C-alpha cells in the first residue's frame, strides 16, 4: 500500500492537471500532521573545562539554546537550573551572563535556583507577543561559579541540570553534567625565637605561625586547638591573640571546639617568657614546643602537628640584679595649637623588687597640661598604688598631691586638670609618678590611652612669649629614679615632637556593589567613598569620574554625608576635551562649599550602563579628587593611587589623588536571529507567516533571507540550507508539515555574489547534518553541486556557504533571489518556504545551535500578468 501511495504521489506530481486533487490530499494530511505541531526548543549544556577540578576552581557552563519553528515564536520562555550546595553561594561568586534574548537573569541563593527569563519577540507588525524567544533565534547564556574551597570534602560530586520551557512548546532538559572535586589539607606549623640573641633574664619572644596553604584544592581545619607548653621554671609574661595561660600545667592554649583555620589563613600568636638565672644555667639549651590538632572538613580523623624552637642561652644579668627600663612615648608630629599625648612605659627587668620608683616629667614651655593618667599594668587589679604629684609656676617649692592619691592600679585612672582649681595664671610645670614598690616582672601598659602619662595642648606662644610655629620641636624627658639595697639609680628617656602644618589626606574608594559580571546593555552600580584621614581640613573638594567609553551614565544619589554637609553640585560633560568620554563631576564649592574634617566621609552611589555592543572583557573605571588646599596643607599619602592628570580634569594639578580601578567584566552575548520574507509580483511589500504574498500563474516572486548578529561576539562560517516548497514538504529543522500546495521554480542560477558559494540539490529531503545533525527520517545524500542541474526545474534544495566571512556584532547577512510560479499552479493555494542555518563563534570556534525562522508563503492569484 505504501509503495502504491508513493507511485500515486509521483504520478500526480507529474500531471499538469493533478494539483486540485492533490491539494485536497495534502491539506488533510497537513492538518493532521500540524494538529499537534509545536515550536521546537532545544538546550545543550557544555562544561568548558575538565570534569575533575580542585576545590575553589571556577566552573563555566555554556547553555546553548534555540527556538526553531515555521509557524510561531516560542512564548513565555525560561531556563531554570539547580544550584548544588557545594558551589559558592555568595552573590559575588556567581556570574550569570544573559544574551540579547534574555531580559533577566535571577540567582536565588535561598532557593538554590537559577532562572533566565527571555524577552518579548516582535512580530512583523511590531506587536509584542509576550515573554518568549523568536523563531529562528539561537544563542548562548553562561553560568560561572566556583566550588567552595576549604569547605568541599574530597570526592564531592557536583551535578548540574537545566531545563528550557515555553507555554507553547515541550520542555527540554539538558544532559546532566557531574564534576568531581578534589581537596586535601595542607597545614604548616612553625615556631621561632624572635630575639636576635638568646639571653637569660631577658624577655624572650616566640613567634608561632600556623597556616593553611592558600591554594585551590584545600580543606579547612575545624575544632583547631593550639597548645604551647613552657619548660619548667620558665616565667610566663604574656600571650597575644587571647592565649589562655594555665600556671599549673605551664601551657598557653588557643582555640578549641568551633574554631576553624580556613584555607589561606594564618594564625600568628606571640608568647613572651623569661628564663631567670636562678633556674637556668648559662649555656643551657632550652627547647619550647607547640602542638596543634584539628580535623579537616569531611574527615573524621584528627590530625596533629608540632614545632619546636630551641636555642642555647647566654648569661643574663645574674641573680640579685636590679634593672628598671623606662620608655618615653609620644607622637612624632603635632600641628600648631594641636593636642598631644605623652606617656611612659616602665618595666622591672631585674630579678629583685625595686623600691621608691619615681618618674619625673618637666613640662615643656610650649604646652599646657589638660589631664593626667595613672596607667594600666600587668599586676592584679588594685595591687599597685600610684601617686601623682605636681608643681605649678606659682607653687614650685613642694610637690602637691593630686586629689585621690594613691590610685590603686590597674585599671587606668585619669584626672582632669580643671578639677585641680588652678589660678587663672597658674599652670602645671612638673609632674611625678610615685610607685612604692615594683615587683619582679612588673610591666606597665604601652597603649597610648592606657599608659601612665598626660595630655596637653600646644600653645600659640611659649611661656617666654615666643611664637610656637611650624618647624619648632618639643622635647619632653622622663627621669626615672629607684632604690635597691640603699643604692639609688637614675635613668631617663626623651621624646622629640616636630610641629607641622595641619594637613588633609584624602582617600577615594570606588567599588562595584552590583554583580561584577555585567551583560552588555545592563546597569552596573558603584559606591564612591571620599574621606579625610588626617587632621587638616580638606577644603572644598571635587570628585571627578571620567567614565570608561563602554559605560553610559544613568543616575547617582547620596548614600551618606556628614551631619550638616550640603549635597554637591553635579555636572555631566559629554565628550570631555574631545576624549569621547563622559565626565561626571561632584563639587563642594560655591553655594555647596564644604570642608571635610578628619574621618568624615561622603558616600555616593553611581549607576552606569554597559553599552550594548561592548566587547567581552574587563571594563575598568576609577575616580579622582582635588581640593582647594595649599600644597603644604594636603598630602596624597592616603591615596590608593596617584595618577598623572593627562586629561586636565581640574586645570591645575599635574598628579591627581585617585582610587584604584573598579573593574567589571562585560559578559559575552552570543546570539543570532534570522527572518525570511517573500514578495510576489502582485505585492507592494514583503510578507511572512501568517500572512502570505501573491503572485500570478507564471508570475515571479522574490525570497529574502536575513541572518543577524544580535550579540557582541563575532561569528563566521555561516551555512544556510533552504529546502524549496514541494508537496508534502516539512521544515528544514522543524520537521512539521509546511503544507505547500505547489512548487515554485528557480528562474536561473542564484546570484549570491561576494564569495558566497551557492550549491544545488535535486533532493527534496536532503540529509543536512550542518543544520540538523541527527538528519531527518528517510533523508538522502544531497550531492550538493555548484553546477545548476538540468533541467532547472529539478532543483529542490539550496545551500549557501558564506565561508570565512566574519559577521561582526550588529551586522546582517542578506540574500535575495527570484523564482516563478508554474503556469499550472493551483489558484488560491500557497507554497511555503523556510530555511535553517548555523554559525560558528570566532573566539572559541564552537557552533551555536542551528535554528529555523518562521516560514513564508506565496499564494497564486487568478490574475493574468501583462
């Protein structure tokens, strides 16, 4: 029966009078075939790298998609996918790249999902067809993620799967891809003696360094405990990083349950100890050991490591030796009439208690004392009484006790000079601190706010009436006296402070607060910070942003400003100085004049848009600041960058204070669209489905196909396969019936020109792996040839090869060729045509998925051409 039907179709096709009968047959079959025809969606997932990676490695997935249909667009299209928990869920670590067809890419870390929503295709009348994907389009979207370094156990498998669906098409899933993660722990522990010489009776500092290697493919350590065991009779002095000393076991412990050593982190505590001569002999080798244990993520076995620091110790001061150390501390510089803090640190470095310790400080004539401090120390709370006495310019014969003497320290205690009820012409000229006894190992605080000392203000004139000005020096000396076995000893320490100009020190920071990978055409959000890090005023600053040529200004707003500060004057200058770039300027001048005090900060938000044709890659941008300060009142030391002012942004400075570059990545837009048109001899304009053109019997018609690069990636190797209409025909990729009722004929050889290779085939169902790799059922070898078959009416398929011609972003390829309607074509019936095409990316050499646009139809009208 099947053979008889084939013969019948062949017979009818050859008969010039058979069209009316055959049209009825084909229409019935076509309606049956197309009753359930839907647009064809396709999605393919590709991993660009290996399927075995190290923890922390980046993974890049390319999702190739297409909508192929001869009758309708794919509507309400979206791509969804899972987000495995072994991937870094931080927003900054997930980069979704859209395409020209995608309106929104959504990553939801809570739901662990990823969604791409496709935008509205437009029909020939420019009417939106709803959220979807145009027939004949093809493209790629990407997902860049990274596995979690440190927290991904060795052997973890990451499986990704994506689905594309539409309201009028069957959903399609990708083949799952599984990536295996490799990870191991690499932790090192060292301990060294920091002192250049190992000596008894002196403070020895041990440096411990516990590090987890900063590399991909590593594991964090959990529940980390570090224990340092001191030799017997070693004297513990202090430990940093909250080390807990156990005097019974001579151990210092850090960490414990819940403490983690993350990949790339180092824990570097210090221990200070002293080995006294009465317990250790000169020439002794003293070994100090530290032990660490922890459990790598995903493992059950506890791992342990140890490190030793050993040294041969030389002779110390010997038993029964008194030694006091005093350091005068204060700033290197102070501004005119500025505030200043002086203090001193004292230590009993001997091995006997010291009595009658007195620290005397003569106040320099360039300052006035405003407050006094009895400082912190390393003894038990309240165990060290400290008395503070003073003399004044009017009462200098005897020491005057400060109310509250003696002060039980620690903790620190302070006294405001205003509480001393000094006369209007009276000021403190000398100070002294008295400690009746300093036990062995005593050490006062060396913190600026907690040490023994005083605060003062610099005078405009010294006590002799001389001006105190920039360039002068203030010298302050502390003299320490103490007694041991009726022997009085003295020691002194001096600090010199230079008077300098008050200087402003601006600092600019520009950061990307939105995703760092931006699809061209989408906005990027920056935060701009300006602050002053020194004590001089930053006078009437201006911020400049010369936008990268790939950015377009959208909007700006103030996030934060100092109380009472005005908003800046904003100005946008297009094509600044002929650069082709837009200059943005925020000025705190004129009516908005404002000077920024130390530590005050402005924060602005800037929104720009990445231009749609921006090439993939880095897009950098930085900002600059100037101020109206005189050169000697501003320093650029706090600037993250100092940049030559090649564009003369402020018409003044040669070097500008700048931020570091804020960098985003312009994503890849790999996408193509296609369309086909027909125009009959009786048509004033071009048509496509659902409309059709009109021609007469023996009349002419023109086909036009267009392939357009709608992305930002250049394409090449374009191949188009066009199967001409015939009875019982199907689409090229969309294999649903096209419902052609007659067959147009070529007028002559197709004149494509410009190096385009045109080939012909006499097969109605040619095998076409270029655009349909699986090949349709029953296809035949097309035997493509550049020689026009004889007779020309035998031509059933066309192939256009554009070769290595590059289709740049925004470019279109267009082909038009004529055909005619046979004299016996049935009046009132339509012949439908469509094509499939495929392109190759220039950058990667990979193909986009082949696609097929909506068909075009030409109807035979009862019209006799002139």
